[in-house]
C-alpha cells in the first residue's frame, strides 16, 4: 500500500480554505492513504476560538471530507478540534480517520502539552481511550504529537494489532531533533510502520518545521519531506516487512505484561502504606 504524507500550512480559523487545500493534495495522488498534520482543519493556535471552530464527528467539515474520501477512494487522516457529543462544552484535540466507505473514527489526544508556548490543557479535555481501527489497508493506530514521548501509547496500539501507527503533529522547529530521535525508536520497539505528518509554516509565534517522514518496522527511514516547505511525499508500506521484523526482533513476543502493573504501582499518583510496629 502507498501512503502520501502532507506537510501543509493551514490557515488559522479558515476551515473552508483548509478543506479546499486538503482536497487539492488528495486529488494529486494515487495513494491509498493520505495523512495531514495536527489541527490541519483549523490551524494550531486557535485558543478561545476553538469553542466555535470545533465540530462533532457528524459536523459539516467531516461530511465534506467524507465525500472527498468516497469520490477518490482514499483513506484520510487529519487533525481537528473535536466537540464532545456527550458532554456539552468539552473539546478534544483529535486525529480523525475517514475511510472510503464512509466509516469515521477518531482518536482523542491523551497528553496535552502545557509548558513553554503550549497551552493545550487550558482548551482541550484529555482523551481516555486508545482504540486501534480496522481498515481495508490493515489495522491503524493513531496518536498526536506529544503522545509520541510516551511509549505506552504506541505499545497499547500495537498490542491491539496496529500495523501502521500514524502520529500527526504540530511540532515547532525547536523540537525537531526530539521527534526525529523518538520516531525510529517507536518503530523499532513495536516493529510497526511509523508515519509522521507535521504541519509547516509560521503561526503566531511558532514556526513549524514540516519534514513529514516514515519509518519501516526496523526503524529504517523510508524518506523525509523538506523542512519548512509545504510538500507531499509518498512511500510504499510493504506489510510483509512486519513479520520479518518480528522474527529478527521479537519484541512483541517478549513483552512481559506484569511490567505494566508494576508501572502502575510505581506511579507517583499512588500512595504507599507504611506499616507501623506495635
């Protein structure tokens, strides 16, 4: 299967313009899967405007992109502010997967950076589930930007059968070296394909570096988009490489589930009971 990864510069708050630009990229490729970056629908630093820009999964923007996916027989992944349909007023930073048959799935970002220039916890609610999604292309796992710093996320997706993990991102230039170090590590430790789509360009006081890229299940770089330029790159993901990688590096076979219980016990959120001698 082929994946096209787009380093796009979204316009802040202009959903119609961003959908139009996304559609143009989709029409330019024969790939089975087209991936855009974090918050591509609205631009990243929307802040208080997120309350009016956010939409539910049944909203008009997704309906438009669902039509595009069907017309061009594409799977599409992109980021947007997603309105919680159960609890009024809650907004999630989400990665949405649209399949050609009209199936809509979404992952809600778990780890919301709130340090330096980032203020996500002021505007978004944290995700609480880690779904892996079944598609005709295979099982796909989604994560968003800062999530990639936490290996438990990608491990949970892999243990549910994910063969391709897609990380969409709004990473500014100062964090580029971190992501380019972590991404191949996540591929190796899970023996999965890692697909990374980053937005590009200046937005308020942030400069996003683009550089969308992909890795095979042994952490080999399949290719990388230019830095600081809008672009689309396409790679072939040969899923037969997964079985080969898991023979050479059987990390999934060798997982010891009890370590996750130990991590829970070691967590700083737990209190230890001290015994008092009588």
